[in-house]
């Protein structure tokens, strides 16, 4: 099974307590180094009563500390005896929607924080819609600052009902509601004595137990080639003629003897060996990084993709995608960009902006003239050559891309591909796209 690492992000409106919640998780789970604890205690941000400001563990930019908000995406790592974790603390302000999309793009789980006093607001709906758009499979609604509403069960149930009004439109299947106080630690790592009416797990308990093994796509083998591994070591006869293809498995499982197709060459071959840092293995799976040795010498390089025969991907030059526009200069139809998909880069032209997504109402606004910074919308692209891809809903790795502005090399958009209309076809023993 895949390595049991849970990637999750926190999001919510300004002052909902995202950074404080992460600080509390790290502090109460004893995941802080001694020098980090000493730095917190020496910090000028120590509040009255000697209570340290846990938000400083993730609010690393000077501007963030001065304003008391999260601007950049901060990553933190910790582990418990049951699981390893990678946390992305993403900004809550609408101005930094693009940062939230970046931090959440590879998450297994998203924590939506809601202030118990204000309940569901526009940003709560926006972040939930973004989590659904990014196909994050697990969602936790953390109703924070419950201590400021007297630990009212009625208020907690009211906020839950507000969410349940619009959740069916977003097709998120796994949603957990947890009442807590990040500042005081109630229901974060240890159960709270203030919520006898709540019988569910603590936040950490849920993070440790949520099932993520099936989140990765293990049904269709996908292997974008990152580089050709040729050690050319004349002193080692085993490495002198070694030729392998290195990269990260983007989907499925691979074993020696398995038949694969090299695209875009369209040539079928079989896997001879699978190498990892620790040596050869009997099988490998998404998202491991490996080197594959094939039984035939075929001409493939970075940008090629090895795929399994059991589930063929799509192939097309005409692309339909959802995007988050990230650049101050608006996107307009007719503009040309570089599109980076897995390990290859191709030139594309924007042929149509079909609609802009209203994240407050979840409605599509058809025919916009442009997409401004932080807008989410649907576009059509024409690529200079066919891409081999899956729909983002099927495979988040082979169904995603970024757009790069020529000249400046600035990343201007992140995109999620719709399912392809055509798949790779067999023709005279070879496979064509």
C-alpha cells in the first residue's frame, strides 16, 4: 500500500484561527523541537497571562505577524506513532485564493475553519467550493472558538445545518464536523470536558484514522518519464550498459513482466526490472519514485509516458479545463502560453473562456470577456501537439497542469482537465494518439 502520509490543508476566513490550530496540533502532540519552544517563549508576541502565540509557528513572514493574517502558504511536518503528516496552512483572504489553490492541490483532506460566533460566511462557502473543485476527498469542518459561545450544542448544530444546505451541490462524500477551541486545545488533541454532547473523535484522532489508502488512483498505470538514467560507469559491469527511465508513478501499480505502452511513440514493450533507492523491488505503485528498465531499447525521453494496457488514457490537442487564474494581468481569449503537464511542456492557445464560476452561489456565469486574478473559470485550449492525459476527477496527477507566460516564465494559472473525448487506440499492433 502507499506510504501512510496524510497531506492536509487548513483554510478559513481571516481570524478564524487557522495558524493557531496548527500551532496547537504541533504543541499538544509534542512535535516541536526544544529550540522552537524556547523561541516562542522568548517571542515578543507572548500574550497577557504568559500564554504563547501558537500562530507564530506558521505565520513566518514579517508582514503576517504584523497584520495577524496568513499570506503565504506555510508547510509543516509532524508525526505520531500512527501516521505522518504534511500540513499546508493556506491564506483565508479572498485576495490570496491562488495561494490556497496551490497549497491544497495535493491534499488528501481539507480543514475548513468556521468561527462559532459568525457561522458560515462567504469565505466558508468559497473554500468549501474550492476543496470540491480540487477533488479533495475528505473534509473536516472545524467549528472553532466554541468557548466564545458557551460551548452551545445548539450553535454547533445550527452551523452544521448551514453547511448541509449546500454540501449536496458539491458532491463531497466524506465530511466530519468537530467542535473545538484551538486557543485552549479543546477537542484538538485531547477530548474536551466542555462538550459532553459530542461523541465524535478529536481532530487529531480523526486525522490519524481517516482512510486514505484508496485516495490514490491504483487502477490505471501511468508513468511520466522524468529522465533517462544512464550511469555509464566503466568500472562496474552491471552499470556500464544500464539504461532505465526514472520518474514518479502517477497512477496504478507496475510489476516486472507487465506489458506497457510508450507514448507518444506508441510502441508496446514489457517491464524488465523496477529499481528504487534500496534496490530492485517486485512491484511499485503510485506515488512512488522509481527507475524502470524495459525489455526493449526504445526511443523515449523526458515528456514521454509509459502506460498500462488495462486502462488507456485520453489523447487530444483540444483541451477543456477548469482553471484558477493567478496573474494580475487578466486572461483573455486568443492568448498563447506554455502548458506544463506532468514532465512535458507544450505551447497552447486559449480558444474560449466558457464561463466564470461564482463561488458564492456556485453558479456558472457564461461568456466572460476575461478572467481576473483569483478568478476560477472554464476555458478551452488548443495545444501544438496532442497530450496524453486523464480527467482530473480520475487522476489528479495526470489531469492537472499549469500555464506559464512566455518571456517572463511566470506561472499564471493552475488547471484541471475535463475527461478526454478520445482515448489512445490500437492500430496495426501499435498505439496511436
